[in-house]
C-alpha cells in the first residue's frame, strides 16, 4: 500500500470514527436531556390494554376483548362474548331483513358516554319506536373500536361483521380515519416496532419528515394532510371503501357512510360557518357515492346547535349525548325515508293523526 493510500485510509477511518462518536454522543444527550417522543416505543403501560388484545384477523393489530367489564372516567364499559360494546345479539347469524351493523372508531364506540347513549344504540331505540317496527324487528349492532382507521374497519367487516348477516352497514367516518401509521396510543402499543424507533436521532429525523409532509401536503393542517389526494393515507381510505364494496355488494348489504364532524379545540364555540373541513366532508362523500354507498353528513344536524353542545369541552372532541342523539336522528331519517331500498318490503304506514 502506497503512502497516499495509507493516508486516505487513515483519514477515512478517522472521519468514520468521529462521525460514529458524534452520533453516540448526540444519542446519549437526547436520551438524557431531550428524549424524542415521536414514534417512541411504548412504555408497556397496561392501562392501554384495558379491554383490548392482539387480533387474530390478518393485518389487524388489535381488537376488543370479549366479556370484559371496567369503569373508565366514571363510565361503565362492558363487552359481550363477541368483543362488542353491546348487548348480546339475538343470534350470530340471521335471515332478518332488519339487522344493522355499525363500524367505526371511538366516536361509534361511544367514548365518554354510556353504551346506550352512543348513536348506534340510540338509533336502535328510535327505530324500534317508529311505525316501521311493526314490519321490522330492528337490531343495531355496535362494532366500533377505539382508534380504528378505515383500513381496520374494512378488515373487521370482511372477517367478522359479515358473519352476523347485516342487511345494512353504517360506516362511521371521522376525519382521522386515513391514519394508517401507528401514531395513536393503541396502535403504537400493539404495532410491530421498526428498528429505527429505538434511536432518538432517527425518530427526530422521522419527526422532521412528518412535520414537513403535514406542511407540504396539508398546509400545516393534520386532517387536510391525511386527505391529500394520491398519497398513501388517503389511498388507504380509497382502498378500504373499495374493499367494503367488494364485501357488501355480493351479499346485497346496503351501505351508509355517516360523516362525523371533527371539532378541533380552536373551533369550539365559533359559528359553524367557520367550520374548516367542509371540503374534506365533500371529498369523503364523493368517494362513498362512487362506490354506490349512501351518505349522511352529520355536520348538517350538528350545525343546528352550538358546537360546544354537541362535543365535550376541552381537548376532547367526542360527541356528547346530544351529539349522538343528533347522529341517530339523521340516520333514522335516511333509513326510514328509503325504507324499501334498505330493508325491502312494503314501507310502513304513517302514524295516523289525532284530532
């Protein structure tokens, strides 16, 4: 080896060693004084597992445990033998033309309210008290699971919900449903860890990239970023709706997409005319219609009331009991107005007027 080659080899080794030492020092410094929380491996907090477990469904990271009963924030949460926050269905399989299944996330699950106040069960009660109940023994099954995305819901439908033979499927859509990365706590807890998540430096780089994408694709708004056309997060919704159509169409299951408003903290208390996500509601609605689904935009019902009345105060943006009631009313109106389409048979006779 010539002297020049030795010199360059020594310089390369020295540079590599210096770079490695710098990385080690930065990694230690971040870990000790400024740990990076973005995509940090979960601590193993068992509170996140209160009523969930790893799912046996391919591609689905977690599901609710059956036959569990807990109290969270003063609200009783009980799951039935199928892992649903619901009473036991009359039977698993049925030929009833009046069974409705609802899939969705924590809005559908009813986080923050009693099970009977979540919109699926309010809808069931309203339908059973309607004139149509003379012809149709309505049953509404709540398959909502905290943190689920459209991708997760499509899997749950394919592998579990169809086993209950619903005649109608309601998809509760919330504007974070395109989120397919394990950002939310439950997803983070049950997802398989990537090797780079163990490094503060690499998590910091990933966080910078994430914030750059939010700014570039969503103008700094998270929900607009999730719905950026042609990108993988919105594409996950496109694929999920297509999968829902492929599962439901051969079985003659009618589908309604119920779009639930997202009320960020800074919007609460402001007039509905300033609601910033109308274009996203339209985008979801158009995709649903392209797949042959009906659409009920719950924004229309919510906007008749002050925003602070339909969602909980503070950082919680989940519907209040009034919000759930309004959602159920809007869905009931659509189902009964198009009774023949959804359930077949003769439409119910209107209630006779009394004088």
